C-alpha cells in the first residue's frame, strides 16, 4: 500500500513516533499479564496451525518485552509440527530460516537475538509468526526498522504460499500504520485476545 502524498522522511518520522509509543506501552505490561498472554497465543496459535496445516512454521525467540512465544513453540513441537527460526544473514537481505525445536542450540546475536547455528539445516516455512512493534486493522505492520520481514515475505510469496501472522499484545494496535510501497501486509495478527483477521485475510 503506497502513500505518495507523504514524503519518505515524513513517513519515517511518523513510524518512529508510533514505534516509540507502542514499545513504551508494551514495556509497561505487568508480569502476570505477560504470562497469561503467552498461554493465550499458544492456544489460539495452535488452532491456527491445526486449521491451516502448514508444512513448516516459523517462530521467533522473544526478546525485549515481546509477547512470549515459548508456550506456542512447545505446543506446536508436541503436536509434531516442524519448526524453524529466522536468521539474519546480512543487512538489506531477506532472512533465511533454520530448522529448530524447543531446547535446541541457539547462538547469541546482536540486539539480543538468538538464532540457530549454521549447522542447522536451512528450510522454507509456509506459515510465519512474526514480531512487530505496531499493527492496524488493515494488516499493516510496523517492525523495528530493518525491513527484514518485508523483504523476506516478498521473496517467499513470489514462489509459493507464505501466510504471515503477527504476534503482539492488543495494546500495540494503532489506528493506522503509515506505509510505503514495499511494506508487506499481514494476513492477520494474533494477540492475547485472539486472531485479528486483517484486510489481507
């Protein structure tokens, strides 16, 4: 979705302001709410995967106050769902994905990220649960500024199906995320309140 009337610098400033506000709100969520939210997205996420029957699911290891993906990972692993995690190869390039199961080895990477080692097999997911800073009802996603998931989803969707479901707290929803032409729309957003289907679904 393109907004040609707004210059890129203005869009970047608006994105930065929204990101600061939603991440600030996320940081204030208490421990008990976080614990229950992790359980909720595990239940809802399990239902999504059972319905969609993907070949492989991509998750992410939660960092810096992100909603806890641990319970969802454990639930899917117990159900025998093949899992993987994203790996940053290079700035400006799409992510790659490596095979992983809960308890598997992880390397510490910059910005607090944890990724499977190079020895893990490279795989291709067709359902991705993705992190985000903010989202809106149309499925626009505001990430952390690197553009990795936008490039990755464009690449995946050019060759096959790739459903993208954002994982976030309900408090991270905003009225409208400013977008430019390369921003990729989500198929839905899963919060502790359930799946929020978007304009892409």
